[in-house]
C-alpha cells in the first residue's frame, strides 16, 4: 500500500473500520478504485477520502468535487458532508454536466436536454423510418426500450462511428447483435439524432457526457477541482468518468468507489475502460450494515447465475458477525393482502425505526402506502434534503440506492412483476433477469436489521429460496 501522508485514525466523528483506511488515505497523488459489496462502507470511505483530500494537512490537498448518480443519494451525502470542509462540493453528474456546459455557452436556457418521454417517441419514430428500408423482420418489433438502451450504451461508451460500433465487444449485453443488425441500430441512431437536431435539442442524458469531455479538451481555463470523488461509480458511464478525469487540475486525482452487484444503470460498463491511471484496486468484503441473516440472502443472490458472478469487477460478499432474525418471506392471497401486511408492520415499527417500503415502480410504491398517514416519499429531485429519522419512507428500488433503513419492506415480489414485463420484452429473459436481479439486490441490502418480502401467487425466480434463508409465513 502506498500512502502520500501518514494515515490518521479518523476525521470528524466517523472512524474507519478494518481496512477502510487503505482507501481513505490512499496516495493523494494517484487515482484509485475501491470495489466493495453492499454494506462495506463505500460511501463512508468516499466521504472520508473527500475530507482527507480537502484537508490542508494533506500534501496534495485542494478543492474536491464529490459526484454520484442519483439525486436521493446526493442529498444523503450532503447530509454526511456539511461542516466537514468548505472545499467539498457534492452534486450529481447531471448537475455537474449541465453547469459545465452552461459555463462554456453550450447549454440552452431551456429545451437543452431531451426528456425521457420525448426521447422514446423520437426513437420509436426513427425505428419506423428505418424499417421501411428493410425486409419485414421481428428485430424492428422489439420494444422501443431496447433501441433506446442500445443508443444510450453507444453514447456511454463514447462510440462515434459505425466501424467502432461494429468492432467493439458488447460486454454485459446478452442479446447478441449480428453485423447487419448493428448497422440497422446505427441507422436508427442516425435518424434519431437527425430528428433531435431538427427539434433544436442538442443533448440527451447520455450523450451529454461526450459534450462535456469535448468541451474540456479545448477549454484552456484553470480547472476548479484538484480531486474528484465518485460514489456508486458503477452507475456512471465510461464517458462520464472520462469527463470527470478531464475536469481535475494537473496533478489531481479521481477516486472511484463502486459495487458491480448494484449496477442498475448502464449494464456491462466498467471503470476499466475509463482511462483512469490505476496501480491497484482495493477490494472490500466486510459488511458493516446488514445482520448475518440478511447478508446470507444477499450472498445467495450474488451467486445466482443471472448476477454475472464471473465478472472480474464483482467482489464476493462476506457474512458479517452481527446477528439478528431471519428475513420473513410472506405468501399472501392477493395484492391487497400484501399491502395490509406491509402497512401493519410499517405502523408497528415506524415510531422507533427508519422503515423503508420499497417497490419496483413508483405506481406500486403509491399503492403500497395508499391510505397511510405520516409517510414520507424518498426524494425524486436534488432539491429535497433527506435526513432520516424514525418514520416510514417509501419509494422505488432505484430511489433507495445508497441509502439504508432499519427495516425494509418489499411487497409485490412475484414472478408476474419481477422481472418487469417491459424489461423482458426489450432485452430478452437473460438480460432482464440480470438487470432486475441487481435491482432486488439493491433493495434487500438496504435493510440493517429487519427485512420482510411479500408475494402473492408465485415468488419471483430472482430471489433465492434456499432452506434456512427465510422465515416462511403464509397469510392465506
């Protein structure tokens, strides 16, 4: 292990555990990657490394940009960071990108980024246009989500010409594409970009990273940040990480913290193609969040075939020593019976515990808490602070990313709902299982002490049902 300065036991009120100091006090003049399974304290390590690199006692100190993917986690990180150091700036990548492009005069005051609903209609229109030039083929009948995602992946990888797209290995993408189908996708992409340009919209949420990178390549202004810390880095695209690397001052660094078991955006993307100058990868297995009983479910999930267990970026979780009760797997007679049971537990626990009711979609989340009083929605934007105190919170698996709750309640875990039908239609069974399995993994590992999963009918095949993992209950 290489240190630029002598490691210290902790900063502020947070004290590193186990090998966490290896990542926190890693050499301040070197890029670093820390990979860890759920509960290993990656966000804590990221916060402490940010404080360390912003501290004047660090030999290479300077202003720090702390970046993550979603707004809820950014708010939580702001809750951890305030008062630590005025030189730490926490924001989502999308906010950083918009701000930078505005600073160079390349972000319109309105209508600058294509929003999801409009994007879907433009891509669907591009598919309709291109299929006219081809013989009838079921390929063009794939759900529009497939074409949206493939175009996004092309942008995420920084692919700018057809030959590059034809040559590149589509790592992590299980629906194979022949050369002729890749050419068809490229034509759809070209038609989509033409339609977007005609509407006067320069970017979507994926190719904005390339615009930032290109801007920085020709931007002679001094950089604002000495260091960049990336939390939940597995959800940022290689092109986004490249742009963050380009945003640091000469001699500055990028620190990347991630868990590829929790990669719920940008499937198959890896830090290895991001241009970081990595001499070693720190790996963390010790779980400080979950009880042993909850961790056993997560460990069993991580070993299921759809979780890509052979990836070199995955860190095998280790069972923690903290004990508790086995998670409950409750079979109910109907969705309404699931809701009643989930609400009963939430009301019983909400006065003394932080309770999270988590579902696949926002509409399901609303159904799960319908009629309840004093429930709090997880933030959907960057303007709502989240400082968890005992109470009942609800949201999607996506919105709970990076957070933790004393009690997690997960209704509607049936084979009808997971994998999500739209995801299956778009990507096929194998890819859908990988995507949805990682979402469930995120939700399960949010639970610190208690976990209850309910279903009616048949349970989703994405959850392990091995003997001894669950306390099985029937409410029929």
